[in-house]
């Protein structure tokens, strides 16, 4: 389906890309195939040196192509937000894909629930090398709805290809933190969760591609930036006391996620402030696996979903 980018859209889709010429056409096509028509596609080329620029030109007027010097993922997303004209803004990394009904389902939720500022949904992980192998994001994380700040500080429960956000919220919480080289989305969702409700659509809305260049493979980068996100979260004012008593558990969980099988810190070399600079011995801090219910309200199937969770004692 061809999109006329001169029409004022209701939804702005921001696709940051850097040297992903082999993936970005499929990502753009998955947006152009949406059943919802009132959208614009903004691709921010973050200084690519491959064939990305040439490939994007082939789409002609179906997208807005913005090129900038290489400044990182957060800066590219922020460029897209500043250029966005839609009431709602959705994000798609250029190696991932959307399913055709994604935007329609999320717009319906945001239109119907003014107290909700962000809507997300289920995601399928897939690997080009083994296309028959698919894993749901809910296999790894719960998908709560409502006031979910206390969930988010323990882990990023929002799959990255799925969020749609009211554009006005960026005026309240600010743009993506350009000093973070990873976990910048987690930081943003935490900030949004402080000021509004978040809703989950119990449908597979997107597919996340697994490959050898995924940022998730850089554990050192993830643990360093993840700890910075937690420091920001627990240093911010918390008048509602939603985070009271969660600091130790949130930091411990972060270390547990990156521990080696023997329970040692492995790549998690940074130290918890409350441990006075001493290495955290995870073998004495991590209890046995426990089950925690998913808190998705109004969804009988999801509310019965139980996932293994580390209990930090």
C-alpha cells in the first residue's frame, strides 16, 4: 500500500537505522503494510556508510528520510520525535518487523483510554538462520498493565518493537537519554510509567530479529548502562512511594540476569553502592526460582501466566 506523506497523520512511525541496508527495506515494508492508513514513516539514517541511503531513496514519497551524522540510537530516535507530526509516536528498529494490525489495535486502545500514555504488545523472536524457531517475549517476561513502575524497575517488560506513545508525553518526561549507549528505551518507559498508565495488547504485534549484531549480545554494555538506568530511577523523586523498598531487589536482579551459571558476577563488574565497593557475591544473594503472576488486568489468559522469577534475599 502506497502512503501519501503529505497528509497530516495520526501516527508517526520512527525507524532509526545505521548500516542495516540488508534489513531496513523489510522493516519499512512492514509499516507500509499496516491496515491503519493515517500514518507517516520517518526513517532516521544515523550516518550509515553502506547502501542504506540508496535503498531509502527507492521508497520515494512513501517515507520521510532524515540523514544525520552518526550520534547513536537515542539521538536518532530523538530526531524522529522532533520531526513527528502525529498524535501518537511508535518506534521500530530497522532490523525488526510489525504485523499488519499492530497500529490499528494500539490506536484503538489509546483513543478509548485517555489515562493510558503507552500501549505495547506481544512480540515473537525469530532467527533468519532457523526460521522455524519462534519464541514469545512472554516466555521471558510478564506483561503487566496499569501503573507498572514497580514492575519496570525490576526489568524491562516492554518488547522494543511494540510501544506506541502519546507524543505530548515527551514534553513532560523529556526525550531519550543520549548519554546511554544501551537500555535507553528502558529508561524512557520508566519515566513514562511515573506519569501515566501503560496498557498491554494481548496479541502478537511485532517480530524481533535475532542475529549476530544484536546489541543484546554485548553484556558488558548492557550491565553498565542498565545500572545507570536504575541509578536514575531510584534517584528521582518518588512521591507516590511506588519504589519504596525495591532498590536492593532491582539491583540484585540486574546482577542475576548477567551472572554466570555458578552464581558469580561474570561481566557485571560494576559494584552496588550499598555494598560499599565490595563485589556482590550472587551465590549468597539469589534464592531459588519463584513464580510471580503476570499482572495484565482484564486478560484472563495473561493473568494466569506464571513465569520463573529470581528472588533476591
